[in-house]
């Protein structure tokens, strides 16, 4: 197979390697909704074993094409999905060495750095990705999430607005922006953004849970129950959603359902403070 054919196959492999919900139009970067850590996941793990198989195949491709930056980037994604972040970073770095303008590799390395709590190098890589490609929506999203986590809300909002402008069909930026509005007490605008996130990815649990929290803050307890139920339909082991559901039922005066929900939360996480406090109140 000639080099063009290899590159074409690798671009397809990069898309296959991505998790569901990755930013449309950014087939060389990783990221999805609905995972751990602050309810905005940036790398979704792969428990199926498929990524390990991909790594073996991609290593063969790299051996045949050692100067192909796309191959290293794609293998880096596979390493990241099974939690081998040092190996992923090494591959992304090799990809960048081969192509210093490869914005997707900078973004991916930044996301991997975030997973091992190296926010300084992550921020530098997001900046480099945007410098290489000012229309890299995934880089704006990633930098926006990093700035949001650090409490730099104005700058985070600017980045998330850019991500939405470039990729208006992506769910993650709406969700992340909604979390900022929620933190600022602007629940009406937060709910609008969570609505937009859910419209674009109805199978992610995090926006339902976030919207439920804003409904709780505005006294819309029945709506909160519906959203906590939706979040639990996606992930029945979410202790936070169970405890939130318990509080919503408690606010509605349904003691039996509240206790049942709090108990479910403690089955998942016996130390869950909201659930323990709820059971203590109602016992």
C-alpha cells in the first residue's frame, strides 16, 4: 500500500478509536461526556479491550511508517483510553516532533497531561494547539474546562463560547458553560445550556444531573426527579444522582422514596455525606 493509502486508513482508525460523543469535526482528538471528575470527562476509558488490540495493530503500522505523525497520534489515543498516559504522552510528543503544526496532537497531549494532574503543561499545549489551528474547537473546549476547574470563569467562558461558535453541535461545551453559569447562580441560563447539551447528546448522564441541581436550586423538584431518574438510567451506580434524587423526594414530602434513594446512594458509596445526612434527618 502506498503512503496515501496508509494515511487514509490511519485517519479512519483515528475516528474509530475515539469515544462516542467526541467533538464533531475533530476526528484526531479524544473526549466525551459522561465520565468521572467534575462531570466533564475528557478521556473515556475503554474496558472492552479493543484499544489494546488497536495498539498492537498501530505499532505494526508505525514500524512500517516511522515518520507518520498520524500513526503516533492514533496510538496515543488508544493508550490514553486504557489509562496508559505516559505512553500516550510519549506518542503525542513524537507526533508533534514529526509535525509541529499538528494541533490535534497538542490537544490530545494536553488532555493526557490533565489526567495526570499536570495542568501547567496541559495549558501550554492547549495554547499551542490554538496557535497552530485557531479553529480547533477541541482545544478551546479543553482549555475552557481547565480554566473552569481553576476558577477563571471569564476566560473559561470566552473559550467555551469559541468552542460553541466553531462547533455548535457539540454537547460538551454547552454542558461546561452551564456548569459555570450554575456556579455563578445563574440557573436560568445554566438550564438553557444543559438543555442544549442534552439535545445534542441525550445518552450522557452528566447534563441531566447538572440540570437537576439547577432545578433543585429553583424549587422545581418534580423536574429534578425526572432528571435524576434520567441520569440514573445512564449510570445506576452514580451515588450523587441517588442522593440528589433522595433530596428531591424529601422536598416533595415523599419520605419513603427519599429514604429508598438515600439507601441506594449508600450502597454505592457508604460514605456519601448527603445520603447519610438525609437518612439521619428522616429516621
